[in-house]
C-alpha cells in the first residue's frame, strides 16, 4: 500500500485534557529525585506508572524495576509505584530495612485510608476493579480479610459478605466512569444500605479524559489513544470511543500507528492516557501529518491545576 494520503483535508483533533496527571508527575519526579539525591541504582517495585517509554527512560537514568523485594539488596533505596502496595509489602520493606519513598498516588492513598478507618469500625468492603491490577492488589491488601472484588454486574450476585449491616464500597481509581456507575447501581440494589465514599474514588484525571473522549467522539472518524497495553485508564479511553461508535486504536509509540487506519478519515481524534508523556503525543502528530494530515486543532477542555506534594526527604540541595 502506498503512503499517499487518501484525504488531503485530514485534520487532527487534540483532546484536552490528555496525558500526564498529577499522580504520575509526582511518581516520576520521586524516582528522578531519588536518583539525583542518592545516586543510581534506585529500586522501584513494579513499573512506576504503566508506560513503556517512561519506564525505559527511568531505567536509562538508573532505576531498576523489580516485583519481588528479595531482588533488592540490603540498605538500598526503594520506591513504591503510583498504584500503591499492600500492607504485607510495606511490612516486608520495613523488615528488610530499605529506605522507602512511597510514590502511591494520593488519590489511591485516600482509598487505603478509608478502608483502614472503616475496617476498624467493623466494615466489610466490596471493591469494584480489575482482578490482578496492581492498584486493586494494593487496596485489597490493606486488609487480610473482608474485602470482596467485583469486576462486573454479574459478579455482584455472587458476593457473600459475612454480614450486611456494615458494608462499604470502594473503587479502583482508573475505571470506566460509566461501567463503575452501572456496577455501583447493581451493588446498591443488592445491598441498599451500603456505605459509599463521600467523594467518588474514580480520580479527576480518569473522569476528565473520559469526558473529553465523549465530547470528541461524535466529531471524529477515528480515535488514536496514546498509552501502553498495561495502562487501565488508557484502555478505558479506547473502549469508551468504541462504545460510542468510533473506530479506536491504542498505540504505545508513533511507529505502531498504521497508515491504513487513516484511509478515508477526514478527522482523527488524538488523546493520551494519564501515564503517557506528551513527547509521544507529539511524535504521533508528526506521523499522522506525514500520512496526510494538514492541520491540528485543540479542543476546548478543562485545564487541570492539581499538584501533589513530594514525600519528605527528597529535597535537592540548592
């Protein structure tokens, strides 16, 4: 197939907001500052955020990514990923004597704090999330019992809490807003007195990026999502566009974009998951331009101003 564009008027519509959120910014900065302050290598449990480019960039700077704390030498500096970890991992890291910096997103920590507080009051929990995702493992691992995972509406019927007087629901922060609402409604139907969080657990960045895709989808013939296959929130963006009737593809980098996707498409939407850096978005724009796009237009959208403080002990000397 030739690379000659089939549509000379092709336009790129750029989602706003897109890309990095405050939790991802903070997590990456924690690793970079730890390397600058303590020297390489710095050990990181699990991918700091679910993005191949970011992980490879930090590896090149001196980060070593591990899953098992047994792979970290005594006395080393260890960073927990943005997804959070279980109590067992925290205890093991303390027992092994590592210098630990916790890059858990504060919005995930909020869920952990809520679980710990209500568990003391005798609550059991229903967690809405994806089995095996590190955030879910971290949140469920705050307790050694009494937390039940549901992945979809049909799972709700099978939950067997030991009591229903004190039951609370919590949610993975990167879910589809609409799917989570549907599952929450099923949970409420089965357990009408269930306690819900004062503020929803799905994070502002997940909500904002999904809202932007909802606005964009009727205006485009195709949506490209920049994000890695392991990124939950990136996958949800592509899924959402498809539900709205738009062809959508996820790419980890510009070279994954296939020319035939653009055949006959007058307007291409472009967004990025919360762990995907803007440098990848720019590279995808360049690739689409090389394949015939003549203009880039930025959508109106929410300007995000959220910023999270860094943990103590990472201040760099001036």
